C-alpha cells in the first residue's frame, strides 16, 4: 500500500452544488430558481445551510463550492460575506461528480471534506465528528455512514436505501474524505453519484467483480469490504459511522424535501415564510 505523510488539519471543504447532467431539477423548477442548491428548505437555501455548517467547524479553513451556475449562489449574503473574507471560492462544475471533485480539488490544500449542497440536516457537530474520526484513523479516503437503526429513529421514512453488511444495514451520509492529492483516485468511488444500489455495474468499475459479489450477498463486515477496496486502490479507505441518523437524510425529491422541512421546523421553528435569496 502506498506510503504517505500523516494527515493533519486544517481541512478544505468541497461543497458539491452542480446540476445533474446540466438539467433543471424538478425541485428547482417548482421553487422558481435555476438550480437545486438554492431551493429554500424551511425558508433557507439548501447551500446556505451546508456552507454555514462547514464554516462553523474550526478545522475547516477554506471552502470551495463546485457549481455550474455560481452567480445565483454567490448572491446569498452568507456566501458573499465568506467570499469577501477570502475564505470561500467557486470551482467549475462538471457533468459527473468525480470530474467535479477533481475540478474542486485544483489548487487546494488537503485533506478534503466533501459534502453535498442538499445535506441540510448535517450540523457543525456532525462535520466535526466526521473530520475527527477521519483524522484519528489517518484515513486517505473515507465515507460517512449511519446505521439503519439511527436513520429510522431520526425519521421512519427519511431514507429507504441501505447497504447490507454482515454487521447490519448502513446508509450513506454523502460525506467523503480525501486525505491527500495522491489519494484522489479514490474519488472514483463516487462516480455517477455513488448510486450503487441502483447500478451494481458501478461497483464492478470502482471495486471489482469479487467485491460486488461480496457486497450483494452481504458477506463480511463493512470494515472487511473497505479493507479489500483499500488494497485495490493502494490507499487506506475506511467507513466512518456517525452518531446521528439525520445525517443520512438529504433532499433528493419532494418526499425527502417534506421530511427535511418537518425535521427542521422541529429544530428551529417555522421559517418557511422567509424570502429565498435573491
């Protein structure tokens, strides 16, 4: 396995806010905005929530938003203020997530925390937990997971897809870690959005056929599978189990938008009368 320098903070946060295949998302169309990232959720644009959460992490130095249409996002006051401070910049979105990550990683300092603009329920504490666990493992690559039990406790219908391992079911939290520039090859795991449950051929491409068979049959723990994938890539890749099942609930469509708004209204009151960002 490749040797590397031990990972230390500070961390660069990449917030993925591009359009899928460049098409207008149905939620954006319904909200009258140009892209999903600025759809208001309980009165606050999704991207604003995520950027505010990562910006509140002391471990995060720089923030890079990867987007196809930055102007609409840059008009949000919080985003504009962070740009003025020199802490936030934009990178050009590509039309798949791996190439977008590579675009966002140009010229930045490692390690990278990668998250998505629709991760509205992840708190600063959630990002700090993920960063701390990645650093403690000295991980060159990592994926944030939540247990089925934690996700269903957060909301019974908030997430319906789980990866099955011999030690239980887990859901993806759309949080990833790249420890060094040399480990960027591990971003291949996220190609096409990482929707392995729907498209098993993507596991074959990223992980290999034997690992696909093991994955589909639930053979072995998540740690065993990640260890096998680590050998394939030549870098230490680890699963990071997070404490709060809310982190696995993101805004994909109208149903999960409703679930997310319901949870946020419990947390912060009803802010849906707030005007969306200009």
